[in-house]
């Protein structure tokens, strides 16, 4: 268990996990559900949600969560990476002369364990296009470019390996790093040892000297610029409205990777790595026109939450996207896929504000038409 301040009590972590596990069923296997729920407990601890009831433990790490639950951190990281790898291998097969006919892995199991993906008929090249768009739309520099071109405010940041000892010594905590505005301090953070690892590498890891002196290293979000942020729901649905179901599926996969890669054996921007691999692979096949930075910027803009939005735009986590609404036996992701196909579906509540999905889709159609 971590020695730092602001760490959630182990018993409270266990209670929150048990409550989530008892209350919710996700549209995936139970094993994968566990891998997702531990990250929800991490978020609850930071924000004071769930059974934490307003008490915020902002320096709680994913290692603290797994240790409290008496799980093997190495195995949990490996299992989450295996889910990412299954999508990565799908990309390789989709780029091959014999692309997969369905959204399944080599053992004919649905990707990410989502059973309803078995029934979707999509062009693998569309899925790759969505992975490309989704993998680049969260890039801080892409967001900054869209802010300047569209005269909007989105905000942005980056996940980095940080030395929690240095965070504490510098009078900071993980909540301040996640919600402040640190664009001008990134190099200073590196120089002073708060950010560790090779910041230029696509897969940064702790430096040997940090490991040797027993530093507590964690993968944490550092906000560069404040702003309303972006909605994963809007990205998935807007991509589907504009370019079809397969692209929406690919954007979802990129968002899922972005979530899962926050606790894996080797840290880095794997969704962006896959996007760049797709760009090269599609170019080699002579289909370079299928990947377009202007489309990345368009999706980035449509996914951005306007400062004056007329609704509470939902931004569902992976857990919320897969959580089954027991009244309708439908999860948000399935509702999104039905909407982009123009198929009827009941309106279900989305996001923390429980906005009706029908109203959200109408908002998004209007936003696309106004673009």
C-alpha cells in the first residue's frame, strides 16, 4: 500500500468495489468487467463518488486499488494489455490480404468480450478508419489546433509517469496535476524529476535511477490547458452519423484502448500508436485517402463540449458505455450503434446527468448540420 498522503483506506476501496460489482452488469465477460470496475473505484476515490461519499483521496493509485482488493497488480496490468493487444491484432488482420469477416479475435470471441459485436456487419477498413480518427482526436496538439481554427475552448493534457515522492515534495497532489493548467511547466516538471521516464518515447518507462531509489511511480494525467473537455459519446455517434457504423465501432475501440492503457505493463499512447500504424498500412495499400487529418479535426470539434451547450453533454466512461440498463436490456454503446444505423431503440439515460439518449442524438444531429 502506498506511503503517500491522500490514499483511500483499503476497507473503503473493497466496499466500493463490492457495491459496484453487485449493482452493475456490463456487456462483456465478468473477467473483463472486473478489469473495468477497478478503474471506476479509482475514479470514485479521486472524486469522492460512490461509497466514498464526498471524501476525496486524490493520490490513490491503481496499484493502491489492486492491492486493497488483494489482486495481483502485474496480472491485472497484463490482462488489460491483452484486451488492447486483441484489437491491435485485429488491425493487423484487417490490413492483411485476408481481413476478418467479423469483429472477433482469432478464437472467434468478440473483441473486448462484448457479445453484441458478434452481430455487427462492418467493413474492416471502416473500423480502421475509426481507430485512426479516434486515436488522434484526443492528442493535445490536435485539440490546440482545433481551438485556434474554430475559436473554441476544449482543453487538453497528457498522461505521464510521475514520481509521487516528487509530487508531494513539490507541494502538489494528483488532483492539482489533473485539474490545473501546466502547459508552461512540463519541462520544469521533467527537470525537477516530477515527470520520469523518456518523455520522447512512445512507451515511456521509469528510469533506472527512480527504480533504484525506490520511487513510487504512477501513470497520472497532467492537464496542459483548462476547458470543457470532450465527449466520448459524441465522438462515437458523430463518427457514425458522418461515416457509418464501422467508423463508429473503430472510434469506440480507440476510446476503450485509451481507458485500458492507463494501467498496463508498459505505458504510452497506444491508441495513437495504432492510429499511426494504420496510416502507414492504409497508405501501403493505396488507400491513403481513407485517413484524413481534416476529418480528425472535424471529429475533435464535434466531440468537444461547447461552453454554452444547451444540454448536459454526456461523456460516458467505458463502464458507463457498457453498463446494461435493466429496464431495456440495452447499454449505451448499443444504443449509439442503433442510432447511427437509423434503427429504433428506447431512450435510455446517459452520463451522470442521466440525459435521455434521444435528446442527445437530436442535439448531435443539429450540431453536425450547423458545422
